[in-house]
């Protein structure tokens, strides 16, 4: 499980860098095309929105795996004994896993299925919106994996 954790972290890190790089290039092209060329590109705003969705949701899943990277208020947690702190962290990870299953995997999966079934496509890029929204259940699966990994890690 340790190898899978590190491999998944590397894959997500690289994917986030690529998405962010494409987002920067897209926004720079939008500015150049609008102010230098005098005519803005039709696809850049939509691509920026979609890549920002992917960057945010996938980044949240990545941060969930980086136990220490989450923004949290741990003042009360730090006052507990080590055993109680670990128990509280396990409860938090179980709640995160339930959230990932119910909201992201099931709910996001239904959203993807519905948009693909209805044939909804984006206006400028003509990309099926189900592909754009697919990051939600994918990130839910990643969060579920990281939660299970963190729970197992707390047991040792």
C-alpha cells in the first residue's frame, strides 16, 4: 500500500503541474489575443474554467493525502493525549471516506452519467460535460484511498 500511495502522489503531482501550466498558457494567450491581436479567442475562457475545476478538485484530493497539508484548526486536537488524538484523527478520516463515497463518488458519478446521457456539451470547446465533471468521482476515489491509507497508518 505504501508503494501505491507514493506512486499515486507522484502521478497527481505531475498532473497538477501540467494542468496548472496549461492554465497559465491559456490565460496568457487570452490576454495576448485580446490586447495585442485585438480579438479574443472563443475557447480560452471555457478552457480556463474547466482546468480550474480540475485543478481545484484534484488538488483537494491530493492535499487530503498529505496529512499535514490540510488547513485545519488543531488547537484542541493538540491538547489531547497521543492515543485520543489518533482516535480523533481516525474518526475524521472515516468521515472523509463517507463524504467521498456519498457525495463525490455516488453523487459525482450520477452527475457524470446524467450529463453524458443527456449529451450535454460545452459551447466553445464542444467537449462532453460528463468528461469535465468526471474529476469529481475520480477525486472521490482518490480521497477514499488516502483515507484508508491514513487510517491504516494511524493503527501502527
